[in-house]
C-alpha cells in the first residue's frame, strides 16, 4: 500500500476535490494504530443521511489484520459519535459489533480504499504521479498502480459509465471492484477514395479498435481523458485483435460514403439531388496504430470469479488474470 504520509495526503486531496475540508481537531489523540486526519462536516462518499460531523481516521498498513482489542481500545479514547475509518489493514467486519451503539462507524478496508482512490483518478479528481522512493533505487509500486513510464503517453479514452450507478442498477452494491485500464488501439488510416467517373481523392482517418467489444469506431479528440492514471493494464484474450486484412474489411463500410454530386430540376418545379458513391480502394490503405487504453474495473465476485467491466459500454468480459 501507499506509505502513511502519502496516503493521508491522498485522502485530503480527494476530499478537497469534492469540496470537503478536514478541520483540525482540538487535541491530538494518542490512539495506537489510529491517526485522526481531522473532522469533516460531511462526506459525500458515505451513503448516509446523517448530517453530523465525521471524524476521519487512517490505519496504517501492517502484516496483521486489525483486531477486536485494537478497536475496543480506540473506542475508549475516540471523541464524538460519527467516524470514518480508512484502514490499510484487513479486518473482520464483526469486530465492530461489540462497540457502543452510540458510535456510528463507516470502516473501509484496503480493497474498498484502493477502489475509492482509483475511481478518484478516473474522474480526474486525483493525478497519480509515479516516481522513485528516495530511500530506494527501485520504484515503489502500489498494488493498484503499475509504474510503467514507457506507457505514460498512451491515449486514454474517457469513461462513459459511473461504477457506483452501474453496481446499483445490477444489484451488485457489495461487489469488490478494482480500477484498471484495458488495452485498445488507435489506428491512423489513409487511402484513396474513388468517386464517379473514376475521380480519386486521398483521405485520412483515425479509428479506435476495441478488441473487447469487437467494434471499431471513428476517433474524436473529445473522447480523450485528461490526466490519465497509471493503473494495471489488461490485455484482451488471445485472438481478439484484428489482422490487417480483417481490419480493412471491417473498415470498408465505415469509409465508403455517398456524396451530393448534382442538383437538377424536374418539370421546372421540383429540385432533385443525386447522391453518388465514393468507395475506398482497399489496396491503397495504409494503417499504423498507437497503443490506447480504456478505463475499466475488475469485478471480484463472492465465489472468486473475476470479470472486466468496460467503462464505455457497461458490458462485462472475461480476461486472462
């Protein structure tokens, strides 16, 4: 997981992007394993109608899970009644059952915390910068992010669905999710169009090949996601990519078009427009691709099965884990 200072900064940055300010508490609470980050008037990410202030706590990463005894010691010294615990340590949800009913606790474990951070990255609320740990010669790698600087210039498409709404609609609210990027290709295509009377024109296009849906669509710069995150990148299953020849065949109906060529009068009253075909000469097509990526989520089901949720079409796909 991210080191504690970085995690605290990350939480503050995400909350600040959502216009939530953490007010410093009036005293420092010396509770072993728990650090109070501040008091928030309201947390937008909590599913609660309670409008009372929330104490935000961070539990640092550790080898051992969070224990019932630690929670009980925390509850003795913790101020107030509403608390949001962001834990980098695993815990059993039952450990909160014996806490006083006066406490209202929302506790997030490592997976939910990582998912929340990843969603903030995909929304553009948080920019993740890779870098070297000053105390190490090797890059420090978060289990959520792959530090692949050579891929940092990949074009990323903007997501079109919101994960929480999708989960609600599918009645999968309790499902664990992990944000990732799924690979696609941006094709630069040029070729000759042949019109009426064998007139020729050279044209160029840009297309996205989405191997997950098996579809190809014309690319528009408005689709680009700014501040693309560094996330784990997932390849489609074998055989999903088109060959050059199969790509040409699929591109042909997208490139052929009808163009208004002539306007003439009928019976001196009605004007008629003639549309004539311009068709691509497949032999002249030149195709080159650059890597592209699409935001997505790994859905982790109760039985351990995993699927990729595509952020642009809302469909799920198998993948090689």
